[in-house]
């Protein structure tokens, strides 16, 4: 109450709530109000000014507690901002920047106050995307690669494994030294808790910040969540740390923004979404990229999630976000129910800048795999019509099945890029059938001699043909690790 009275005295303006419609309030008596400015209600709630009228100011209340008509309101004189520092690492914060889970620590003196909604950096501060973002998922790293600083949309139906892939990508990047920010937008509290436990189990919790809003929070808090997460990611980017930001998901965000807009009596457009829904998301996603900071390249990679309904890619929000990202990874429900994990449809997925980050060898591997899988699908169509197959067609079918087995990656196994290359080489050389890849991954992480051998094999292979020859020369050392011999069983006399 003392802070409220001090604001009234310093600003010299007092407003009164005239109309309350859920999270949106109309306030009279703030002639100096500015869009995006933070206001404080006499009852303790915070709000953000979202619209200016001739007599009334529209404020989005950032609290679940209701505001009464007649409540006094004070301007703060500055835009909505949050305090950010390294104390957020390992914590879960809400959209107001306040810690809601994890060890409670006071805000340090060196914390930086950052405005949540800012303009995206201009093109002069950006650099070409030239470094790959390793996700540890073979089908993504090989077929739909993502570059550091890229905006890659992840979309698909509910419960097809989108969030699972993103969590594994966070684990892989965190172990490589990147800061990871996960924005849970309007999720159930149980789901948020499950994500926290997963990061804790994987041992990366101290390198991850979760910005969470539950479905029980107000529409204003949910709407603000991705902007708060982006602001936190930008702070660590400016500390010259590569950052991976996951926005899970923007379709939920759009629904809550639609709710706020309709309560504010904005004119509805397609699917009742407001006309500025494109601007709402584009001004958010444009803040990511690969940047030049004091002569050093630092990447802020953004992976937004959008949910589809019955595989429909032509929905309003889906096509909107597609048009402002650098490609998309599509999760196919048919593949999911057929048992594919992850259920990524590589023929529908697109990456516009990812392939330029791949090495010459990886690009050749991608092209060879794409040609094989195209022939595999075409041959399968012939089989459905009952056509008789020759030897070449049978070989294509057999090889395609092995590649699908390789892509069918077990959960919670992150595969380093060089191990992916060696496994693919063994498969292409006809020495392996795609099963039991976890043995080589574990050995690579624990055995420095094997790790150096695998790394040198990849470095000395500039084409697929060279890779196959090099892998064949070391197959006697690699294959026993993948398929260890069965222990001898003693035969009783």
C-alpha cells in the first residue's frame, strides 16, 4: 500500500476502474498512459496497458484475483519489465519473472531489469546461420537439420511426440553447454511438474530455465509467457551464451490472445482470431536468430510448437507461423500409430537453412538416404498392387526397412553426430541391420579411445564412399560393441 501511495505521489495521476470483463478492465483518469506501460492496482494486482481510448484506458490484468469496480489505479511510468540474472538458472518462473519452483533465492544486486516486449534487432546485427544445432535425434539431424539461430516450427496432432523430441533436444544442447529456456504456455500443472522431473533426472536442471503458466492462470499471464521466455533468452544471449528456446505451444497462446481480444471488443477475423494475430507472433519470433555481439557470433535458436487437428496443415495459426519460420518438422499421426518413434514425416518436413550448416559428408548422406526412401515408398506402392519384384526392388525394400529401424530411435537416448555418421556407415556398408544402437552410444561416452577412433574416422571421411571404406576397416572393433557375443552356456556332462 505504501508503494502504491508513493507511485500516486510521484506520477500525479490516479485512475479508477470503470468496467471489469474477466482479465480486461477499462480505467478512467490516466491521461498520460502509454501503450505497454505497467500499472498497479490499489488491491495489489499488476496490469499492462494494451489499448488507449478517448476517455478510457484498457488494461490487461496479470493476476487471477479479480479487480473491483472503483478500485484506484496508479501508473508506474515505465513499460512492463522483469528482473533477470543467473539466479533464474535451475528455477521455474512465471510470466511475471517471479520464481515459483526451485530453491528460493533473493534477486541479486546485479540483476538486470528488462522490458518484456521490445522490437526485434535489425539485420545489421545478424550473421549467417552456419553452425548445426545437434538434437541427438538421428532423423532430425540427418534429414531435417536445424541450424543455430534458426526458427524451426514443430507441428502435429496432439500426443504424437512433439514435446518429447523437444525435451530430448534440450538435454542434448544443455550437455553441449547451451542455455535452454522452456516456455510452458497454458499447460496443466501436472505436465509442468513432469518436465521439471525429467530435467532433474537427466542432470541438466541447473542449465535450464522453465517459464510456466498453467491453465489456471489468468489469460493475461498466459499471453505474456512466451514474451517473458524470449526476454530471458535474450539476456543470456547478450552474455555471449548460445540459447535454445522452446515455445510449447503457440496455438494455445493464440487461443488465449483471441479470448483477450474478444473481451476487449476487437473486431474478429478468420476463425474469430483478431487481425493482429500475425503481428503478435511475428514480433516474437523475429527476436531470435544468429547475432554478432562484440565481434562474436551468438545464436538464439527458437523452436515454436503448433498443434494441428487431424493433420490439417492449412489452419490459420499453422500457416501463419509457417510463413514466419525457417521450416517445419511435421509429426504424422499415421506414422505414430504405426509405431514410428519419433513420428517425423521427412517428406512433408522442411528446413530452409539447416542443410547449409551440414558438412559435405552429411549432405551427401542426406541425399543418398532421401533417394533410397523415395525409391522405397515407390516400391511399396508396386507391392500393394501385387506386382512381382525383381532383385533390385527387394534390395531397396530391405535397405529401406533398415533405415527406418535406424530412425526408430529409443526414448532418452541422445546420439552424438559422429556416432550417427558411423552407424549410418555401418548400415550403408551392409554390416548392420539398425538394431541395438545404444551399446555404441554408451561406449562412445565412456571410452575415450573409442571416441577418438570414431571422431578420426569421421574427420577422414569426406564422401560416402570413403566413409563406407573406413567403417569396413574398423568393423571388427565396432560390431562387437553393437552386438556383443552371447555368453557361452556350460553344457552339463
